[in-house]
C-alpha cells in the first residue's frame, strides 16, 4: 500500500513480483510513460526482468533516435542496429513527431529497420551477457556489406533481393580501426553494455502497436468502469465518507473485487451464449458495426482519418504548436531570469548605499 503519486514504480514492481509468487507465468508487462520510460532500470526494469517479465512501453520524446551504443552498434529505442543504417531510418521517430513524414512512411521505415537490427546469436548467458550477431553475417544474412564476406551456402536468389550497405552513409566505418561488430561475425555484449531497457516487441512495429494499443485500452476501460455509476462510482467521495488512505484502500479493494467478479460473470455468460448457438447450428453473431464517429470523423487521439489514413497537415500543425510553445516558455524563463538578476543587482546596490559610512561635516572655525 502506497500513497497516491508516490512510490508508483516500486508498487508496480511489487505487484509483478506477487503475480509470479502466486504461481502465474510472467509475460509482457505494458505500462505508460510513468513507469519503464521514466524510472531508472534498477528501480523497475532490472527487478522484474530477473523474474522473467518483458517490458512494453511508449518512449518519451527525449529518448527517441540514437542513444549510445557498444562495439560499433548503435542503440535506437531499446534495440541495437548496424552503424551504417540509413539516417532516415535512425531518425524516423523524431521525423514523424516533427511532422516531416506521415504515418504510412513512418510505418514503412520502422519495418525496414528489421533488416538492420543486430540480433542475438543465442540465449543470454548465466552472467546476463548476450552474444549479438551482425545483420550481414551468418548463414542467413539480411543485408550485404562490403566489409563482410557472403558465405557460400547463402542462395543466389536471396542475394538479389537483399539491400546493400551504402559506404557514403555517415555511420559507415572508415579506416583500419574498425569496430568489433564490423570485423567479427558476432560480439559478446556484457550486461552493463546492453541497451538500458529492451522491449519484448520492436518499438512501433505492427506487433508492438497492436499489443500496446490493446493493453492501454484494457487499462483505461477498467479505470472508466470503476468510475461509472453502474459499477461503483469510484470518483464520488460521498460513497466512502471516511478519512485516511487506509480506509480509502479498503473501499477500493472491495470495488476492484466486485468489478472482477462482474467481468468474470459477463465472460462466462457470453461464452454460454456462444456455445448454445454453436450447439443449435446457428450462425455466430455478426461483428459490431463501426461507429459513425470512427467511420466519418477525424480521430483526435491517433491523429488519423477514418481507415487509418494519416493527416500530415495536422501533424505538422501540432509540431509547429509544440515548437512555438517551447519558444514562449524559453523566452518567459529568460525574461524571468533577467528580471531576477536585475532585482538582485538593485537590491545589492541599495544595501551597499545604506552601508556607506556617514561623514560628519565640521562647522567652520571662527
């Protein structure tokens, strides 16, 4: 039990630990930017990763794009990639945030990243290290590189469809002192030199988007059900007229248990109806009709039009508004700093003036 807004990360780690202790198998833990994306790895990711959990989260804007690396490989959004990967692929997430590319182009570039990913060669070792393999090495390479010799067992048909590394790219190694990932087929990455947080699914891939969207909708739907009058009106303080966090948590526990029982009953009832329809050879119920709001109107949350078509003008307008807001905030901070400096200097001058020694004027001698 923790105070709301304090110790959220530790509370999440405790919950995931209790799930494993209860005998359930660990899986993928999805969270918003308050948890994995904001907390340091030793507070949340490392403890739950030791229990077998995998992470799934949205990155903050300041953690998009290249961020460090090891042995020549570059770390981009929780994955390692070839240093000569196209710059348009490295900066894809930042470009879509700034409105320079649309959603379709962004998805295509995210899918293109898979060919350039430095992938594990085997399972992690006992000490936590992982042997990683260059995408141009091995019996099943994904790209062609002038620095790597293609093995004879690679079929000719595959070579014709593979992309080739462009030596003119900024990250292409030049000279005799090549990084390890470019002069060896595989490199052992120690635990401390791995990306700080590795996600179970490639960031912003179709699989990641499907899972993350489903998980977030599930959480938000549960929160809205707790606040609905039909299920308990959690937001209404008149239903729990007591003081203190302890009594509040008792009421919250009862509401959560009642909601879980209600959802289990609804699931069993729906399954019973479906089984009865199947036993009577009746056709399954038709899928729900898409709401008119989603069919005909712009989706403000995802920034897309009906059918998933991106609206690049809206993205560019949003990016421009963010830049203008940041400029206004920076100007206000600079003005406040300048004003505070002027006030401090004026106050210091006043104090110095009041502390000046007074000189007594003597009357002239007769």
